[in-house]
């Protein structure tokens, strides 16, 4: 909806968003500066100090001296053509819209669905920021307004300088004019200087907070969010937990297992991907994590609800960006969350078998998978990348509660192989799922594709606590008698 259009009737709360270091990962200044240079309003070559100030802003956010300089922007713009500024604003809007952090768009959708107007509240001059607000579908803009005379800016500011307490007053005044209840409204900002704004709404959110804002948010118990990662994933000094764990993915820290990685280069460096792997052990997620550490990319795992419901482990899984799956509920929520992650350009990992096969099924050379990964692929058009895992059951079989960490003299070898993207037909989910499982199987050693009768000891390792059901044990014995000499 255009920002100068009518607001939705009956909207009681609104959602107010700061721009720099909130919706954007850094400041908008460099992009606006380049556009203003292009139209001839700034010198062709920016000053070195300007670049340095932008980098400091991106790192630590607003400071009082920097905002004093920003306030002088109206004087610096005196005599500028309003039309040329609008031309620069139009040029910059596309680049800025592309730079908006990926999970911000999901917030926009949630607020729209709840009937809340979206309002951009920023210190950036209104004439510059309005085209961006229109591109993002905002309902209105609260921004610093430069005075003008005869088609040129006159060096003054009309009304409030929309910063600090001035921004809070401007938002409160806007809410009064539009019959918006601030107690039912949301506000999002990174800056300590927006504490007055967040204090007047019922639902404050500290986004990518600067150090002082983080302190205030902690004391006041305001939720802290980051719009470049899924909800619930924390960040510390700009780093999420998975990226910290990447630093620990060193062979010398895993003396009880030897990882062999094949074709890591087939993992995309950027952009979304659906990673699908076979499931042989509780160690499999760690094996995939070790693989992705070599690519330096976090992954969002779809995992069973039992993992997320477990004490401590569940909190860790959520902090790592895992997606909880309750297969018994029939809910589409996990797939929608996975679609959001893919839409944000992330990697999503799924084990289509759903759980580690038990008993004879563990040794079946034909892999059978569920349709969730292919449903995602059909819905999003994102490539499906197969991964073959072999040997993890030697480290942590299903019969064991913990992995074997003692075998450091002769550690088992775990092989992880990345394949080429699966060719997806796009119409038949069942057929495409079968194709996907064959692609995974093709990455496994020849032993995986050969029929054989497992020994009683091998069967036992595929069941919790190593207890083989009587009917399975009897059936296995009959099979061994029928096929003597089978390995």
C-alpha cells in the first residue's frame, strides 16, 4: 500500500520500525551518498573521514556526536534541488530494499495479517526515505522533514528532528492522529537513543542492539531479536552459536572418530539449498555440522519434537536454529518455517527417513524416505542436494545412550559425501522422493547397496538398549537358515 494512502480501518495497534542497523544490517548512508553523488549533489569522491564514520556506525551504532553531525544535514542540503534529491532517493530505494534483512519480511507479513499499519520511524530525511518505504509496502513514514522554498531545500527542519525523544514524541503524535493504541503497538530499534520510543509501546523489541541498548533490554526484559537469523536464534557480538561451533570443528578435537569429507565444493557458498541425507546414527547431525563448518554456513535442521522437548538439549537445538517437527500433529508449521528459512537464503537440512531404521530395515539396500523435502522443493524451486553418510553407527549406534569416545587408538572412519543437485520433475512428489533417495544411495559405498543378512549382534545395535524384539530375532534366525553362508 502506498505510504500516503489511507490506513486500514479499525487498526488499533501499529508496528514502528527504525531503519539503520535495524531493518538494514548497517547504515543507509553509503547508498544514499552514492546516489546523491550520481545526481551531482555531492562531490564525486567521498571524503575518507566519511567512509570511516560509516564503518564506525555499522560497528557500534549511533553516538551523540554523530547525531549532532546528522542534525546539521539540513544546513548542508541548503540550496539542493528537491527534484534531484527525489531522483537520488528513487535510485537508492531498490538497493536498500534488497539490503533489508531477510527475516524482516516475515515480521511485516505477521503485522499485516494482524491488521497493524507498518510505519517507518527514522531520522533519515523524509524526502530520501519515502521511496524505500513505498517499495517495502509501508503504510506511513515518520521522518525528519527538511524545509523547502521554491523547489529547493532552505536549510531548516520542519517540526521535530526525529531522533531520541524527538522520535518518541513524533510517534506518539502520529498515533494520536490515527487513533492507534500505543499499548497494543510494537516498536523495533537497535539504538540506545531509541529507548524513549520503545518505552512508549506495549511491545518493545531490541533488534541487533548496540551495547547500551542491550543493557537496557536485559534490565527491562525486552525481547532481543536479530532479523538475519530465525526467531529464537541468539547472537553474541554479531555471531550466532553455530558459527561459534564452527571454530570447534577441528579433527584434533574429535580423536575418537575420523571424518572423511568428499566434494565439499558441491555445497553452495551462498543462496538457499535443501540438504538431504540418510540416517544411521545419533551422530549424523554432528557429521553434517562438521561438513558445513568447512563451508562456513549455518544450517537449519528439521528435527523430531522429542529432541526439542528434552531439557538443555532442546534449548540448544532451538538456539542453533533447529525447526521442531511433530509428525503426529500433521501440522504444516515446520514446512512453513523451512520455507521462510529458504526464502531468507539459508540452508535447510532434512533426513527424509525421519528416524534411524530399526532391525532388518537398517540393512535394506533400498532407502525409503518421506515426502517433506520434495514438498519443500516443489514449493520453493530450491535445489535438493543429496548427502551420503556412512560409518556413524560405528561411533554411536542406536543401542547406545552416548557415543563411544574411548576408541582413540583406532577410531572408526565416517564418510560424508556431497552429491550433485537432484533432478526434480516438479509434478509427482512420490516419484521425485524416490529419485532423491536413489541419489543419496548412490553416494554410499557398495556394501550399502548389497543385500545381506545381519548378525544378531548387528541387529541388536539398531535397537534402543540393544534389545531385539522376539519376533524379529526369530525371523532373522529363519532367514539365516534359509540363506546359509550369507555375510
